[in-house]
């Protein structure tokens, strides 16, 4: 690799030092016999000054024509100058053009481009400082999760993505030909994590999950990153505590390490700073009452979609739980509430500011017969879940778990207007290219 200095390290203290920069042209402005060439690398942007009387006619003419995103290597002397970004600039003595670009397809201000154009050129747009900032926040949230999980004694496992059954309903399965059999892309690693708890007790995985969601909403992808935990001996209230401690750690740690990037997207950090346990907890019944009191047309037993959740989140200035959903709107594996057979021991975590559900979790049905009955009630064949049912035959234990949608969390933390901006190459019903 070439010996280079990164943009972030060009400081006034290096005044007079010879440095080499390697990066891409961010902007190119000529004033008389000088060119102000801003160069971008992965750490930031620095101003370089190319003077005709220093580099000569030919290099100056070449430099004049360099369009945005031309790849270059420059060598020169650092000059402290408070007018330059970062208080220093580089006066160029040598310019090597790796590849000159005349016309970069994305406008200098991407906000002027349509979302469709930015998505068509996603492979070029992801190099922009703003998209790079989103990816740094995302990686930091996951790094923080790993820190917490390691500290708290959770074991990472690596479940399959090629599976044979639905977890969250057959309507959103991606089916594929698996030699002479049928297989699906995993909707959730949950059932495999449930198998893993009999050895490791507290397990987690980070996998892509796939949903053939036809709904084109601001919070659905057809492929998303799914952080899932499962624990033996925990009930719903235990796992909700795990959720709020994990999410709080992730958010606070990311605020600590990526405040600059977060402030590129949101001015008000209040809800993030408020993200500390314990989170408020309301029942589904209370949620319905709140919505009805705000004029939302909803009855007990109805599911809450993005619109209803958006209204509900107006009541809170931090993430909060809704627990005790009606059984018929929830998944087959959820344990019935012993105090109310109409309900299940499930809880969603909703993010404030209109973002809604970021986590779905529940206590699992650990009784063999009841689980068989629930599978049948949902119109599925217990034979397809024989291995999963075995877990209720050989030392079954109370257990709970949840799944956090990583892009949903990123979208809330950065107040993105659509979940697609939270992933490197978004997959939606309308888009699978590039
Ligand atoms: N281990 C578990 O208990 C997880 C459980 N089997 C599960 O998949 N629950 S979930 O369907 O609510 O999805 C969990 C979360 O996964 C996210 N999710 C769920 N579906 C999507 C789509 N389509 N796009 C983006 N994000 C999605 C969202 O944050 C949900 O709260
Ligand atoms: Mg859910």
C-alpha cells in the first residue's frame, strides 16, 4: 500500500511538512493561476492548492479538467491556513492522475437528485460522506451490541439461511429450488436459536432475514439484517429487560463514538439521550385506548400497523414496549397468556418520533401439545416442524427471545426518511439491482 497521509491528519501542526495524499476529487475550482482541488478520502476532505508556476503548464491544464471523483495522488507541503477546512491545506508539487473523470452521474448536491437516480447509482452513491456516515453508525451500533453481548455472557451462533419452514407466516417466504426439494430463505433465525439454548442457554445471531413483503412502506425491506437473541429460563419480563439494556447500550455507545456522524442527520439528540432503562411499558389494551382517544379508528383485536404506531409514538420521548397482544394477530410459537387465553406473552419495542416497531419478541410455547395445536390452528403441518417440536419433547424449558431489525434501529437513530438508506444495497419489491 502506498505511504500516504489521511485527510483527517492534515493539521496546522504539520505546517511545512511534505505529505502524500491519495483520494478522489471532491470539488475543483480555478481562480486565475491557482486551482483549489478538494480531495476526499475515507477520513474527510482537505483543500489542495495547485499553482501553475509550481506544477507547470501541462499539469495545470490536466488539473483544470479533473471532474468530481477523479482518483489522484498528490504530493506537497502542508500550509496552516485558517481559511481552509480543518485549518490547513496542501500546496501541491506533484500530481498523479490515477483515473480522470469528466462527468460523475450523481449531482454535487445529492439532495438535488431523485431517490430513484440515487438508487440506480447506489454503487456510486455509497462513496459519499453522508452514506459513509450512515454505514459508520450502523457498524458502531453492531460493534456496541457485540461488546454488550460478550460482557453479559451471550454466545454468538451461526444459524442457516436455507431453511424448510416459515417462522413469521407463509405469505412472506421466498421459495427456492433446493436440488430436488423446496427450500426458503430464512425469515428469522429464531427456531434454530431455540435449539441452541439447550447447550449454550443464552445465544444470539446476526443474519440477513428475508421477507417477500409486498407492502411498499418506509420501514420494510425484503432483505434486512436481523439481530436475534434467545435465552433458556427467561420469561417475557426477563427478555424485555435484556432488550432495553442492550438497546440502551447500543445507542449510548454510538452517541459516544459517532456523535459527529449522528449530528449530520439530526439536530435534536433528546430521544437518543433518553434511551436508558427502564423503558415505559404499556399493554396492548392501553395502546388501543390511547389510539381511540386520539381519534384513530381501531378496535380491540386489530393489528397496529405503521400508521397506528406512528400516532402511538407521539406519546413517548424514548423507546417503549407494548405487551400482551391478541393471540390471533401474532405468530404460532408465542406462549398463550395463562391469565387471558385471548392474548400471548409477546412484546414489541417501538421507537419514538414516528418510527414504531424496531423489536418483536415473546415468550415461546414450551408445551408440546399446545404447540402442535397452535401449528394446526395456523393451518400449518406439524410434520414440517418435527425437529422444532422435538425441542418440546426432550427437556423442554421456559424460554424467550426477540429480533431487532438493524436497519429500523439505524433509521430511527439517524431519522432517515426511508429504511432503504440504512443498508448498503437496499432490496425492496421494486429493487434488486444494483
Ligand atoms: N427472534 C425473534 O423472536 C424474531 C421473530 N421471529 C421475528 O422475526 N419477529 S418480527 O417479524 O417482528 O421481526 C423482528 C424485527 O425485525 C424487523 N423486521 C421485520 N420485518 C422487516 C422488514 N420486512 N424489513 C425490515 N425490518 C424488518 C423489525 O424490526 C421487527 O421488529
Ligand atoms: Mg413484528
